C-alpha cells in the first residue's frame, strides 16, 4: 500500500472513523473503500464518511454479514461518483458475487487507484490536458 498513501487521507478501523473525519464541503466528497477480513472491498462515495459507515455497519449486522475491518478514506475529491465509477470500471474483472463487492489482488488495486486518482488530481488542479 505504500504506493498509494498520498491518495488516502485516513486509513482506520470503522469504529474510529467518526472521531477522525469531518463532513466534506459542498460539491466535494470522499471515496470510501471498506475492506473485509476476506479482502473483499466495497466502494462508496459520501460527504459524511462516518455517517455512511455507521449506517452500512448497522445494515450489515441486520443481515448477519461480517463487518468491514478497515476503511480507506480518500482525500477530498470533486465529482466523487465519477471517480468511483471509473475505478469500478477499471476493476470490473474482479467483481465478486456479492453485490458491489470486489476481490482484487493488491497490485491491481494499487495500479487502478494510482491511474484513476492521477487523472482526478490533474482535472481538479485545473489543468485541462486530460487525453
């Protein structure tokens, strides 16, 4: 994960997210990746990461599903849903049978994150040289 540390603002247990995160300003959001014990990952976008994760954990408990053990929270991004969709499209081959979950090898995950976020950073910096 060392190659993508600049992308992530926080990496923590879901239990502490409400302590370390605040809501995003209008027009911005955070990309969240919830990671489970079996290494499945679920992608989400929210202005309120702690609220989203708490709601998700409650739903998972009601359905008898294991809770995520780790949450990756990106730095603030503009057009978060577009970034999430680009990432999901890049990782479509690793989609797991459980709805919205992906089982991704670490190298593919790192490569996809770096590619998608480098384009997002370029766009957000005002440089319009995106091919």
